[in-house]
C-alpha cells in the first residue's frame, strides 16, 4: 500500500466523520450531556489527525493520477488549495476539542457556550470538507466535472496511457485481455438492409 492509497482511503474520514460528530455534539447540547460532548471532542481530535494525514499524502495521490487520461492540472490545483484551508480549519477544531478535553477533564462539565462554539466551527469546517471532497471527486469522476473543463484535460500518448492504467489498477490487464478476446463484429453498412 502506497501513500496515495492511504490518501484515497482516509480522505473519507473527515467528510463522513465530521457530520456524524456534529450530530453527537448537537445531541450533547440538547441533552446537556458532558459525556457526549467529551466523546464528540475525542472524535474531533481523531478526525483532525486523520485530516492532517490526508493532507500530507495528497502529493502522492497527485503523482498517481497525473499520467492518467483526463488529468486536469487546474482541477488538482483547486482541490489542493481548498484542501489546505479545510485542513487548517479542521486542525483548529481539533485543537479546540483537545483544549476542551484537557480543560474539562474528569468531572468538569463542558459549558454550553464552549460546546456550541466547537459545534459552529465544526459546521463551517464540514462545509469546507464537503466542497473539498467535491473538487477532489472531479479529478477522477468526469461525470461531475464542470462543462468547460474538457479543453484543458491532459491525455498522455497511447503507450504511456496503457502503462499508467496498468500501474493505476491491477485489474486493468485482465480487462484489456478480456476485451481483446471478445469477438469483434463487423459493422453492417446502412445500405445492406435497405434493399
């Protein structure tokens, strides 16, 4: 497993985990539960750590896709720029949660204003994470790309496309072998059936 694989596996943690923790913190505020608030804080610290790992492994993921067909430098740049902002935001939320865990450790009750502040910060960062994920998805999912992006896509020469695809997916050789073994039908001329 490479750093790129770790990036691709962990990038879902903040995107999915943060909204779940926001619900936990919301429940903590509604129930006035210090235990739920502290559990939410602990989860935020873990999500912040995962987010930092995702940020640090992003360059490896870029190297994995930059020679694949349909690569767009501008899409990657936009994703990278927003990912940095989202990572900084998640780090701030993680530090606020860590401070809350330390400050209100033991039987100390988490003040409503503090839990609410962390919740609001979490909401802002969740929006940033969602947008970052959307931009990251555009890198490999052409079905969600903006309409005008096709003119700037990079298509490597045929030989390097095949080599890049083989490196990118282990099963691509099997797919190519299956396609090569499939019988090809000659296309019928539109004039043949007209008589």
